[in-house]
């Protein structure tokens, strides 16, 4: 997130991000001390040609790119088109020509209107609110985007306590009007930063968090989309 880079820079530490894959012999873009933009992975290195496909996938042509997958002609053919290597990552250019990574292609949501939405972008924006611990964005082949939200239990309890509400259990707290209104305000603030097709039209607040133990988060704390889409299918359906 650009805010993290700005925070460290204000503390006198410049963090420069780059981007690359094993198949591209490591870095193909990089920020430099004299030319950087927070929230991006920099500009292409010399000789590296980067194009963005219609769905935003990052395509690379360079001498740094591998020639082939070892003894796997099928995978090699699938990975290249017109000499460009398909990274599987989705990105966008900033006005200054820096590359910003938005998501993995396999995670992209395509609405019924044909618009591509990067769920990690929306989830990251929502999770910047201290009250929200985890988010699942849904909307593939649907008319609009919805979100499942989980709460920071400590902050949620403090919020209702400040309102002098006598809620005793967390399930009741999570579904209280105070919490719903706070999440609604957060969603509205995030929507103000988004294009109309990617705005969150509805949301549900869960009475428990996602976790590694219940199989809904990876060990690196990323939401397992397929697992959660199936596990909360009825809740999601209710949002449409």
C-alpha cells in the first residue's frame, strides 16, 4: 500500500519496490532512489517491453524471459503469445509510467456486464479501517459487487460500549445497528474512490472472523476465495 511506503519515508527510510518472476530472471521493473512512486513496483528496466492485455494481465518480452519450461512444451505454448510471456498478474500504469500490481488474473472478478474487477484492491481499501479485520469481495458473473466483512472484535466491543449498549455476546454486537452503520460509512468512503462498476452495492457482517484454523485463510493470511464462496454461499445469495 502506498501509505506504508509514505510512512517509512517520513521516518527516514526509503523502501523501493520492484517486480519480477522466476521465469523473468527476477526483476523486470524497479523503483530507484531518484525515480520512485509509492504503491508501485517501478518502471520497466532497460530492454524490457511490458504490455497490458485487455483484462490488465501483464505481458513481458525481454531477453531476461526464459526460453521454455523444462520438458513441458504444452505449458510453454500456453505461457507465450506473440513472443510475450503471460505473467498471470494484473496491473495498471500510473500517469507517470510506473507499474502498479492490482491482483492475480485467476482472482479477477468479471461482472455480468463484462467489467473486470480486482478484488484485492477493494479488500485492501476496506481493511484499512481498523474495525474491519477481513473481507471477501464477490461478484463474478453477477450484476454488481458485494462484500462479506469480519470485525476486529476488540474494537467492535469498545464501539458499542461507548454507546452504552448492553450487548453481551459478540454475535449480537456484530449485528448491532451501531456496527452496521460504522461499516456502511466505511463502504461509502471506499466507494467514493472507485469506478461505478466496481463499487460495493451491498455487504454482510459475519459474527466470526476468518482464520487459518477454519480453513478460510492461507498461512500467509490471504482469504481462500473458493472456500469462502462455497461456505458462505447462502449469505452471499442473500445480498443479491
